[in-house]
């Protein structure tokens, strides 16, 4: 994974300062600022995922609101489904 400064101004959510983001496409978490840059776009840092860091990244706290059983600090690479 490559760590860069992501364009926070494009992310519209109340938890901009959270440390972890959750990807809507692959359902895994990553640290804010991690991504793959593909053709100038900031994509989810996991190989094979086509989610981007602007539209598909959710603050980890938002997902945990509906899943209180999920840990405060997520495990890297583990899937955390929105729906079970």
C-alpha cells in the first residue's frame, strides 16, 4: 500500500478526521491516506478492488454505528460486511 495525502475536500462526511476508512466495494478497512493511484485516481489500497477513496470510502465509525460488535480498531485485510 502506498500512503499519500488524499484530497479530503472531496469527501463529504461528518467524520473527516477518523483514522480508518471502510471500502464499500471490498468491505475492508484501511488507514486514512493509504491508496493506490491509478490513472490519476485515488483508489482503495487493496489489489483487485475497484473502489475509490472519494465515493466509496466511508468513515469506520459510520459503519460501526450499525455494527457495535465490530472493533474500534479494525483488523487490516479483514472483511467487515455491511449486511450479514
